[in-house]
């Protein structure tokens, strides 16, 4: 088979994948751009409980508790200390004894090894059981909502009234709601003496903000039509009765996947609950400045997605998930595998072009300048456009700026950012094959400055 034929075949496959993804991006962009703010509700109609899982979080937990207790005065805060090796538990106890008394809305759930440090899902299950014990068997559970917040999370002050709206928890069929996620430090450079380090760290945080506020928000908005809105690990609101319906005798609504948030959504959807998403409020978290820590985090997410492939049969067999919804969830679960395939397939045309040119430069040059260059231009454009478009959208919709050139630059940077997922997908696969399923905590930006040592399990 000639080099030209191989080039045509591989380009056809790669171009088909690129066109399919481009169509998908167009489909999700339109409802995202057309969406308008929805009415809010009365948060007094519900009782709110924040679950804050902590593993070595002394550098951030103090301010998080203070924020939650001052912003949401009638909400309970349950801090799960997952056998931290630092002063996390001590900080919580000090805040509990504020003003010489005791805060009835602040609760510490201590865990010890060997049960502790086995994953975020297990820590959340411990908080769920502690809440059950605190409420007692006769308490009303219909109006109770559990909110999962990371140790560095800052839910917007309007989040409770937004989630209490008639189309969200005001609808008894809604079992869970996911907030939009923002990076609170997207405009703050890291405290580095190296100018390039400050610039790179700031851009990395901005690209994470761009990813969540545009591409992921658009995907979640489009999932409203397929009925498959998924949960995130931060800003996750769940009705207590929905958790009860999937908890089982072991009282474990969260399961053992490294992507416990998506896993929770699968169980809720297949149990007959509906899920919601709202960009009318948000939760802020810390964007990562370090590429290494970013790769560790995304490797864990990719591996968790691969683990959740075991639910494909459950999704397809569920009478509560439509065929379109099942197809959408299957597409999501296939993402890391498609990235593995793409990392093998996309470079082939360029490799074959180099090989052909080395063998017969004159013939390949004639073929390339005779029109083949158009195929490569289309091939490259279709590979970039699905990512490039989010830069100008982020600049206009999120930053409220009409600087198109800056937005275009962000779009190119976002394309490079997305290509790191090819690396993390291979890392995730190697971890999966080697049976390395342990939960790797992502170190906070402040921990290095504070001298806190946290193992990076990559």
C-alpha cells in the first residue's frame, strides 16, 4: 500500500472524528449562549448541611469554615477530618469553641486509619452516617439538602436561593443540583520570583477557569436536554432522601470510584431521580498553578472515568435513562479511550508525510502542492476549531471584554491545554493496568509556601 493511500485512509478516520467533535461543540454552544437567568426560591424552605472533606487542609480550612458560617448562618457545616497528618482537626476544634462557647452549627467528623484516607467517597459517607445519627430516626428528611464543598471552596452567597427555585429543589423530582465552578485565583498570579513562573501559573489558572465556565458549563447545559446532568466534586447539592434511596444497608451513597461525583450522578439517574445544573450561581475554588499537580489531578479524573465504564450496562438497562441520555453518558465515558485512540491516530498523516518525503521528495512535493495541502489545512483546522472557539466566548461572556485578539490567544492556549489530556489518559491507563487505584490528593498552592508536606501519588 502506497504512502499516499495510507495518508488518505488515516486522514479520513481522523477527519471523521474531528468533524463529529466539531458538530458536538456547535450543538452545545448554542444553548449555552442563549440561556437566560431563572427565578430564585426561598432557602428557608429547606435545611442545608455542608459536607467538607479534609485531608491535610490546615492551610485553607480555617477561612473556609469562617466563610461558610458567616455567609450561611443557619446552615450546618460538617468537616470530615480524614486522619490528617497536620493540624486540620485542631483548627476545627478551635473554631468550634468560639467566644468561649460552642458552635451548634459546626460539626467535626474524625476518621482514623485503616478506615481513613481511602478516598473522598468514603469520607463523604462518614459525614452522611454522622448526619443520620445526629438527626435521629424520627426527623423529617424531605426538606434536607446536603452540599459537598471542597476545603478551599467558596459557594456564592446566592447559591441557596438559586438552588431552592421551583425548577430545581422546588421540584420534588430533582434529586441533585450542580453549581457552576469558577477559579477564584484566575486573576491572581502565584507568588513566584521567576517572571515566567508567575506568567505560566496565572495562565494555567485562567485556562482552568475558562474550561469550567465555558466548555463544561455548556456541556452541562446541553445535558439538560438529554436528562444526564452530572455532579461535580465541588458545589454538589443533593437531596437527603435521594442519598437515602441509593445508600443501601451500608449507608454509602458515594462509592469507590476515583470519580465519585460522576458515579453518584449515575446512581441517582438510574434510581429515577432527575438532576439539575445552574450557572446562575457558582462555587469558587483554587485553580492550580503547577503543571505537575495539574497532571496528577487530571490523571485521577481520567482514571476515575475509566473505572466508571463498569456502569455502562446499568445505564443502558435503566428505564429511567432515555436512549439519547444513555448515548450521551456513553460518549462521556468513552472520552479517555478516544483520547488514547486520537493520540495514536492523529500524528500518523504527518509521520507518513515525512516518510514519503524522505523516500521521494520531488513526487511528494508535487502531490502536496497539487492540492493535498488543502486536506492538511482542513485536518488541522478541524482539530483546532472545537477548542479555539472557547477563548473568544470566555473573553466576551465571562470577562465581559470585547478584546477578540486576546480571546483568540486564549483559544490557542486552551487548545494546547486540552492536548495535555492525551498525556493524562495514558498515565491513567498505566495506573489502571498496574492496579494503582489509590486516591491521590492534589496539593494546594499554599501548602508549599506553608511548608506542609503532602505526598504526590502520580
